[in-house]
């Protein structure tokens, strides 16, 4: 009952949406750029040129050790936006993370300023323009390009190789594109802010399928037929059913991504075709997908007001029984935690994305890097910034108990273990954290693996599944997301069978991308929306392709191919 006591439904939702980790893979790893001669990430006896000066040797040993503590303490300056930390009496400058960083590493974090999240980008842009930088700062991808133009980031290649822990290196090298995004001319110029790598899938109200005695879908035509039956027979007794849920994001996993993927169309990402990089939105498959959406809209199988509804309004359609099919990642049903109170027996089943041509659908994976942390050239102790990431990964992924994990990553004032990393001055996550946990849990369900005390997340999952199987209906979505036949194992299936691909360009935007891509994207969204709702002809797509290439798109494609060596 301990697990049930510490985890509320809201807690589980946040855990599922991404950040609580399993213990990291501790295998040794090396970055592609050679470390300085004679050093390694775990070597605290670093050689120096002053071999006869014992104090210098000891000082460098602390400097390059992943967890070496500065004595006396040093200071690192940064800037950040205001956050809700939840822990009683804590704030952005005084919290468990800042305290532990100073206690363990001898580093005192100084916030030069704290601003509202909506003002963060503007204030950071002004700071970059002035060149007056703190020791380290989080920047967006376009801002990173601006800092490169201004020659602001320090080359942290040597300190990364010598000071980053093996766990940090292993997790940053999980996906090659991660370090590529912060490397220029074989120099590491930032630390990536990594996030979970997730893949899209379909979710269908399985209790409705059982109620209506519907067979499992084999292709996307079957999925459309299920939506049609949901609309006609209204199994939720909601006074109207539209089949598919969607919203004004159009291309997102949660909206109509599945319709594009069903036609092997991948808008608003860069793809490889004929050994060159090109833009997914200008391919003929997109026109076919748009025609499918036109037909679904005309038949009333998608919300007639999808283009003016946001994600919250979309979720209400599902929660209220007006839509039974939606797109999401492996924690999709967690968005509807608590729905069992008004809809007893609600259950969803996930499926890989499907096509109509008999060919498997490959999903485009999420971008594994949200932003990056640059270290100023004026920072006197750049290796100290690397140590922050060492400590972050240790406390997120190597906690020896639920209590230790919770001290750094959750709300201590309420008694619930709600994931909350807001106190930390940095953020990063193991991209394959949930995949690795799922592999362990798969073995657990097969009876070939048992968790130990350090398998914090796996123990939480197992405990909550036991609660559900013991009659606690409030944990139904945990069974759908993490049970033996759940969403996370669909992700494992997709990854293990190579049914995914990445955007061909996930790096820092080129100059023309910064200047023109957002304008082109906005124009694309407007036109595609007008086509779907019948305000423009499908033939307008051909004009869109011509204009997109003419108005900067071709230049972007050329820049990318040159940069990637195609």
C-alpha cells in the first residue's frame, strides 16, 4: 500500500509524461573527440605539466573529477525564468538542488536575474546582443546560432571529455544527433538539454470495440471504419460522436499525424529522398493525405471545429465520450486520468500507425534536444558546468530509494511524489529512459527479471499495476500505458523493428531557416487548414509547392545539403 499512498493520479500522469528515470546504463563510453592525453572521465589523478608541484596536481584532480568538490567553494552565474517549485519555502535561488550542488560540489549558483517564462526569450536575446553573458545560460536553437555568430560560447571539448561522468556521456551518445547539435568543427560548444525520445501511435477506445464486437484493425481503412461505426452508433451515449479527435496543431502526434503517416507523408520535417535532403511537406504523398482529411472532414469523422480548438478542447472530446480514436505517444491514456469517475470501465488500446498499401508505417521520432546550455568564454571554471550535469543525472537515474529520488525531483510539502525538477538550474533526461525501463518490465512480466531497490521507477510501475489488478480502478491508465500489452511496449516494438526515423536535420537552424522557415510554416498551416475545411481546392497544393521553393525553401534545402555533405 506504500506505493498507493505516495502516488496520486496526477503524480502518475507527470511521471508518465516523461521524466522519472530508471537507473542509467553504466557501460563505458567515449565521445568522438579525443580526450586530452592522459585523462579520462573517472580519473582523479590527472597528469599536469607541473609534475613536481603536488598542490597543482591535486587541484587539477578536483577540477577534472566528475564529482570533485571545490574547496573553497566557487560561484557560477546564470539566468533563469520563474518556476513553481512546490516545496514549501523554496524558490529559484534557495531549494534542494542549489543546496545539494553547493554541499556536494562546492559550487554556489548565483541567479543574475529571474524573469517570467514568457519574457525569457526576449531578455536572453538582449543579453546575447550585448555580449554580457553569465557563466552559463540555456538558449534555444536559434539563439545558439546567434551566440556562434557573436563568438560567445567557450570550446568545452576538453573539459567535457575529462569531466563528464560516464553516465552523462553514455546518455548523450544514445542518439548520434544529440552531440552533433552542439558540435561545430569538431568542437563541443554547448551541453545539450536532452529529453525523452518518443514515437507516435494510435489509441482506440477498446471498451467500445468490445461493446460493439469490432475486430482489431489491420490497416488504416479498418481504423476509418471503426471511426465511422463510433460516429453512427455513439457507444459513449454522449449525444454525438465524431470518431477522430484532433486540434489546430494539425501536424502533431496528438492531432492528424496518423492520417499523414498512413499515406507515408511527413510534413514539416526534413526527409531524405534520392540521396538528398528535401522537405516533407512538398512531397506528393502530402497531397494524398490532405485529400483523405478532406474526405474525413466531409463525412463528419473529425471535429468540424478542429481548426479553432486547442489540445485541451481536443482532450475534452475524448474524455466526454465524443471521440474514440486519438494520436499520442506511449503515455497517451494518462491524459485522461480520473475519467473512470464518470466513465467506469474506460480503456484504450494502442496500435502502431497503419497504412492502406500493405507497407509498414515508419514514425518520425521526437527531437531529442530541446535547447542547449552554453558556457561563456569568460567563465573561469567551465568544467564546473559539466559537474552540474553529472550530479543531475546521478540524482535522477541512480537514486538508491524512492525517498532519495523524491528529495531532488518532487514536491516535499504535499507528501506526494510529484515530478518537479524546477529547482535545478539545468535540465536533461536520458532519451531512452522509458525504453530501457520497458525492456526490464518485459522481462519481469515474463518472469525472468526481478527489480532491486535501486530500480526505483520499475518498482513504482509494478506497485501501481498491482494496485490496479487488486481492484483500484483509478490506476486503469497505468495498465494501458505500462502493463503487459501497453503503449510502452508498442514503442519497444517500433524501435526494435526499425519502424522509425529521425528528421534529417535536427541541428541548429541555418541562416535562411531562421529568417524564413517560420513564415513558410505559418503559410503552410493556413493553406492546409483551408484545404481540409473546404475553403480552398486540393489543387492549391501544387501552387504551394512552387511558392514554397521560390520564397526561400529551395535555398534552405540547398544550405542543408551543403552542410550535411550531400
